[in-house]
C-alpha cells in the first residue's frame, strides 16, 4: 500500500486532500501541530502525527515510511 504524509492535514484544504488520498486507498498520515488540532480525524482514515514544520525532527521518522509528501 502506498503511504502519504499530508502536512497541514487539519486545515480546510489539507483535510480534503488527506481524505481524498484515504478514499483512493492510500495509507494517510496527517501532520498536525497538536493532539487537539488533529481531533477531527477518523482513526481509520488518517493517522495523526504531531509535529511542526519548523522542527523537521519532530516528524523525521515518518518521512522514512512514506512514499509521497504533500504540503497542503
């Protein structure tokens, strides 16, 4: 299964992009700034990753797992 990381997955556009990837059969990780920001994700659709784009080390381990990176 192809894996994708959507940066900004809790935003309006990012969430739509993440859900579209999920519906298309991708395994989707969503980068959010805090647990609270990612609270609207369905657990079976988007896997929440807490981190910050200003601190790439906070999500570096996920980058090794994904095939596609989308910054929305």
